[in-house]
C-alpha cells in the first residue's frame, strides 16, 4: 500500500548507557540497568516512537537527540519522527504556543477555522504514522503541535504518552482557553507528562499525570569535563577574560533574566567590596533575529554599563557568544561556567533554568532567585543560595560577596550541587523516569 504522506524519520545514533557508570551512585546505577533491561525485554519486537515538530533547533529536539541514542544502546528500538504541516498549521500552533504562555496580544484567540486547520494537519500526520506503527508499539507525542494525533492513535488501541515541555506557574484566563482547545485531544492519552507539578493543567485526571523534569547531558560539549588548560585555551580563543574572581550569568538577552538587575547589584553591592569581575554572557545578537527584543535588551545593558563609574565599568564584561558554530558556543559556555567562582541566575521568572543545572553540575556555588524551576533544583543553604525576592539587589549582592570570600563554603555548596544534579537532573534520571512510566503502561 502506498504511504499516506512522508513522515520525516530522524536518524539517531546508538550510545552505551555504561558510560554513565562512574557518574552515578550505586542505587541509581542499578535502577538504570534494571529499568532499561526491563523495558528492552517488554518492548522486544516493538517500537517506542517519539513524535515532535522539528528535527533541529529548540530544547525538545536537543533533548531527544541526547536521550534516544542511550535507549537504542540498551537494546530498545526507540525512534523519532517529525510531523509535517502547512504554514497555516504552524501559524495555528505558534498562536497556541503563545496563548499557552499567557502572552497573547489583546483579544487574540483560537477560532473554529484554526481548529479545522489543526485537525486536518494532525489527521494527515496520524494516518502517516499509523502506516508505520504496530499495535503494541508505544508513541510519545511531544508538545501541543502533536496533541491532535492522540485520538486517532488511541482509536487503534495504541498506547500514547503526551508530553508537554512548556507551562506557566499561575495560569490566567488566556492560558486556560488554550488548554480548553487542546483538552479534547489530550484527555484521551494514557499518560500526561509535565516538567513541573505546577505546569499540569486543572481538569486532567491526576492519576495519569507524571512529572519528569528536564535533564542535562554530562557528555555534551556544554557539560563534558575540561582540563584547566582547555578552559584557558577556549576562553583565550573567544577573547574572554581568564582571571578571577569571576561572577557569571549566562542567559539570552531577555528582561526576565534581569541582566540589568545583575549589573546594578554588582555595581552597588559587590564591586565596592570584592575585586571581582562580572561576566554577562549571552548569544551574539544579529540585526535580523527571530526575537526582536534581544537586541534592544542587549543595547540597554551596554548603555547601562557605559554609564557606570570607570572602576566598575572595567570590571564588567558583556560577552556576545557567536552562535554560528553550535559546538564552539557550547564549549565556550562550558569554559566560562568552569572558570567562574560564583554563578548567578537572577531571573524574575524561570521555566526550569538549565543554566542553573549546568553550573551546579560543574560544582559551582549558585546564587539564584527563588522562582520557577530554580526552586526545584537548589536547596537554599545546602546546594546553593536562593534569594526570595528577585528584586532584592542587596541580598543578592551580599550573597555573592559572602561566597567570594568563603571558598570553603563555596566548595561545600558546589559539591552538594553536583550531587543533586547527578541524582536528579542528568540523562540517566530521565531515562529511568520515562522507562518506568512506559513499563507501568505496558503492565496495566
Ligand atoms: N545558552 C547558550 N549560549 C548562550 C546563552 C545561553 O548555549 O549564549 C544556553 C544555556 O547554556 C542553556 C540554555 O541556553 O543551556 C538556556 O536555557 P534556560 O533553561 O536557562 O533558559 P531559557 O533560555 O530556555 O529561558
């Protein structure tokens, strides 16, 4: 029979889970081995399908690219397919995405035409997928773009997990209306996965909701081990400072990351009391970018820096990291995080905050605002320092100064930080959580 339409299948490599052995505590190591072996056994002859809307770019593609090779390495036939759609379909899903974040323009809403467009595209993709999927396969659908496939797969008796990678802590009316658009599809899934408890929608059957936080890949260029010599070389090549003490924030140029607040707190409360350098690093901003706010925020940061007294200005580096070579960019971030004495994330709001996990993994003491997913990662006083009010410059600055002056405390916090990430937020943790979820589904 001719195929309904081509679904792009993304090539994925195979990687051995044994490479994590030396990074894991004994209990997690054996949990990983058991879960993966159990899953390989139950899924023999069947496939775990991941379906999302893009093969490249964005956090979900990055997550899949880093996870699937390990399942394959453990003998599980896990695959990755990408849906196709017309520009009109992607216009609707973009609108949906924005509404789910509650940031729609006044009165913007999803119409019946939008629903028709959405259903037409998802029906085509479901038909194409059903050409490939066998009855005892499991399908993991990622994000709102794919939710429309759920009912058609369920009608054929396929087990379906729907995974949302986005969410807001306090949903308003706009967000709830976007949920209402998706609920007819999502309600039928066997399991619903969210990144944080607060992201799970009201009105979903609680017993089907699972929480799986994002994870970082310890072997990726962003996080892999680096010798001090390599750190120095990478920083020199990028013309970045290679001396300390260094306070670092890595973020997109976004007001919610509050680079202006970091600089102000540094000028008022850190620079007068510690001879430290502040590095604010973010992506190089092109004149043409898909995020029109970034150049503006960067411009404000630069001019704010220019107005500082000479001594303070000389202690601040606003670093634009080139994005054309993704690997080089990741290595530069890695080197900066390793070179820093204190890593800060003074966000006003935060989804998860991968930069926090990345710094903690490198054993760094973190000073961060107690917002969003940062609170899931840092235990105040144990694995970092949390500042309750993200606008409190004094507490923020004083926390930084106190860590700069106390290497022992910094080392203790950093040690505990790395342990936390090793137990909760690296690739194996995700493999275990998702593996268990699928095992539960298969056994019921
Ligand atoms: N990042 C990067 N280069 C930059 C700035 C940020 O690679 O110049 C990375 C950073 O290391 C992290 C991600 O972008 O992995 C940002 O994720 P996070 O969850 O911290 O914030 P988001 O940008 O998703 O709000």
